[in-house]
C-alpha cells in the first residue's frame, strides 16, 4: 500500500483502491451474497414475497439432502471431476515434461501452436466436434470397425464421451501451469540424478515432481473447478445415466423456475469445490499465493 | 588400468560445429588430470562424452579398459560435478549426498550413516539437515563433491567447479580438492580455463584450443617446454620476439631477430629460414648486460606485485616486453624512462614455428 502511494501519489492510489473495492463488492461479493440470500428463502409467488411466509430456512438444502437422485448426481459429479482431473494430469505431465525439458525451441513452438489453435474455436463447437466424432454412426466407430478392432458400433456417448471431451477441453489449463513450473527446473539437476544412477521414475518422483508441485497442484485445481462447473460437455455428450450436477442446477433455474432451490444447489457445489481445492493444496503443501503466481 | 580413462581419436560435431576433434590421451589410475583451455574450446563437450551424456561422433572411450560405447551415464563408473553444481534444492544436504545410494537401493539407515561419514570427510559434519540454499558457496561446493563421492566412482569428472567462488576460497578449495584426491585415490579429470589452477593442482595437464589437444604434460613441463605457440602464450606469461631461423645445431636454434641474433632451444619441426618466434618468460629476463643473449628496452613502468615487480618495457622493434624482478633484487630494477639492458640464458628460451 505504501509502495502504491509512493509510486502513484495519494489521489491516484485512492482511485485504484476504490476501483478494486468496487470490483470486489460489485462483481464478487454482491452476487454471492445475493445467491446465499436466495438459497435461504423459499420459492414463493411474487405476491407473497416479503410476506409472512418469506423467512429464512435451510429447506432448500435439506431438500437436496433428502432427494436421493440429486444427491447421487452431486457426488458423482465430484467423483467424475476428480477422474477428469487425473486423466488430464496423466496426459499433460509427459507432454509438459517433453515441452519444458526435451523439445528444441522450434519443436516446442510448433507443439504449443498446435495445442492452442483449437482453442480459438468456441467451446460449444469444440464439444460438438467430439459429438460428431463419437457419434454412433460417426468416424471413430467407422475407423475401429474398418480396422476390425470392434465388431459392432460402440455407444461412446455417456461417461466415456464426457471424459474425453472434458480432458480435451481443459488440457491447456493443466498443461501450462505444469509446463511453467517444469521449465524453471535446471536441466543439470536431471542429468545429475541420472549420473548418480537414478532411473527415470526416480528422477521424476524425487526431482521433477517436487519441483513442479505447485504447477501440478494449480493445474489440478483449475481442471477440477472447470470440470465440476462444466455444462456443455455433459449436456451434449452425456447420456441420461451420466448427468452432471450443473444440469440439475440449470433445470431448477430455467425449467423448474425455482431460483431459490437452484441457488442452494449451486452454493453446495461451490462450497464442496472449494473444500476439495483447499484439501488438495493442503495435501500438496502448496499455498494459495503459489497458485496465483 | 582399473581406474584409467582412455580416449582414442574422439571427435564430436554438433550440426556444423566441430566442437572436439581427434582427441587421444590416457589418464592413469589415480591421476589428477586437468583439461585447460579458453572458453568454447570444447572442454565441457569432452567431459560430457566421458560421462556418457554425449555420444561422440567418432572415436572410443575406455574406462578401466572397458569400452563405454552405448553405456548411459548411470551405467558408467564415473560421477560428474557440474559447473552449476546441480544440487537438489528441495532435499536436505544429507538426502543430496545419499541420493546415489538411494538410487542403488541402499537402506535408509545405512545411507544416512554413509552420508554423515562423507559430511565429515568434506568437513561439513552437522550440516546434514540444512537445505543447500542455506549454505555458503564453498560449503555447497563440498556437498557436491561428497554427493559424487558417495557412489564410489572410479573417475570423478569436475567441470570448472571452483569458477563461482571468490579468489581466497578458490585457493583454499584447490588445496582441499588435491588432498581429497590423494586420500581417496580416485582418478580426477578436472576442467578449467584458469591456468594457475591447472598448474597448481594437476599431475598432468592437457591444453586444448579450438577442439584440439595442443599438448599434454606435467605442469612444469608445459611451462618450460611449450610445443606450440598457443601453449606458450596460454600457460603463463611470455615475451615474443619474431625472427627467422639462421642456424640449427644440437637442439639450439639461432634466430635472426630485428634486435640481433638470439638463441634458444629449438621446438619441433624447425627448418632454416623459417619464420619463428622466440619465447622468453618474464622471470628469465635479468636486468643488466652480459649473458648468453641480450636485448635492450625502454622501461615504461614498473608494477610492484609483492613477491616480485613487473618491468614493462618496449623493445627497439616496437613490441612490448615484460621482465619479472624478484622483490629481493629490487635494487637492480631499471629506472622508469631509461633505456635498460636485459639478458637471458639460451636454455630459458624456446623457439617455435609460427602457426
Ligand atoms: N549442444 C550443442 N549444440 C551445438 N553446439 C554446441 C553444443 N554444445 C557445445 N557446442 C559448441 O561446441 C563448442 C565447445 O563447447 P563447450 O561447451 O565444450 O566449450 P567449453 O570449453 O566447455 O567452454 P566454457 O569454458 O565456456 O564452458 C562451442 O563452440 C559450443 O558452441
Ligand atoms: Mg564448459
């Protein structure tokens, strides 16, 4: 704060601080408080709002706790998001290592370009592309049939399709934090470990992963949050058996017309996501400041 | 034989860069062998070839008589100390030292004990629980040495390990490294671009220039008998006097210089009439007339260096000349601005063909 005053003078600093406060209050705090307020009130016809029935209660939350299907979908969403995160990590870790430590600058540039270009296309269209690829009569089944790997078309839509599309959609959010943290690892450390007799897995376990820990945790947190809050992939590629919790929230808002219950559901998802994130960071012994770097 | 390193016509080309060519030498068991050369001459490349990080484009490397072709660094009986040390910053000093043992599947208690033993060897007892970042430069240096020694290598490869240290510490570590090498009996291959370091520590030194080994010999030998103009100039200070060979007899060359005829020991491959230079060390030049060869110079300045003084003069042909005068003989030092006479023994001058 004193730094800011020194650099920009008192009046400009006041403007900065005011803008930041405005942002925090207007864009972060107010909507969330409003949502909490909604979640704690019953859904009433307009005439009764502010009337004797309009009082705070936990009814919207207890409804979720008592509704077995929604509860199952909720936990499934958390669990499936964890799997998406894990698969994305498994895909990105070797790629990030190769980019950061093995590739020549030209190779790395080309590879990153290749990874980024698809992201110039809208997320809905990208997911739609997966929808086409994985369709029952789509190219993937056609190729596998032609190769003789399957004898009849497979219905990919459902959990598998959602997993594939999400992994693809969030690859960059996982890749870049890991790549960044791996890039700062001195190549001589890997050589030294090898020279001292360590096999590849030990080099990764003892040298590379500890160094890249903050990046890995950051990537996992991003991917998990995005996956848990995803709507497009499950709604396009999911089957009735692979519904996502966000779809249920959407339904409360736009089909059930019960904004209060929708808000309560969204709040539960938010809190659980936060809990998972904080637990992950704790487990990896990384603090929030590292993640925002 | 068991811990010797033999290089046979080793060459390395990166794309179009010829980094090392036709290097052949043998480092004996238990020898302290230095590779000395200016920056970019291919020293690191050569060391990385021995360690197994680079596959040479030609030639073979034998360690203990065994061909190393195709063996990865972790399969060779070598350990490398990197220019940057490459300690693992997130591990404690003890874990760093024990890492090689961990990789060999040695149990935790045993490797911990061994690490503490090595900490004592490098005089860092009690520092085991610190992180490398909490040590001074010299202490980190010693951790790197202990970490490499922990795997009991036959050959220790050191890539300018002292270059990051300040002068005092560097001199101290020189002595320590030398003592450690004698105590462990491990063969050392030591890279440096500091000729003082190479001369002070090594049993033998290979002088490299532009990817080629120019000369190999004991420090005194390199200093007294340089075989190429590069070695004469790179190892120690020297004066150069240009001329042509007038006569060759009994290993002595008589050179016609612009300052009159002078004699010195003939280098390899001389012929009469050849363009040569006569190389004389500053300390071989004695003030005063007489002696076997004499020359005159206008003294421009005299720098007192403590143990000796350096008289900078200009010869009649316009070339610079430096004479070193021991502090005990300062009374003989010529006055600044005077035309002074110097002389040197034929035995103390070397005549080498121009490259
Ligand atoms: N991986 C590489 N690709 C291309 N050229 C290289 C590579 N490594 C080294 N070279 C080149 O080979 C030559 C020798 O390099 P090297 O690193 O062996 O020099 P050095 O003697 O160790 O120098 P310094 O004292 O500066 O460390 C240099 O011209 C360098 O540019
Ligand atoms: Mg080098």
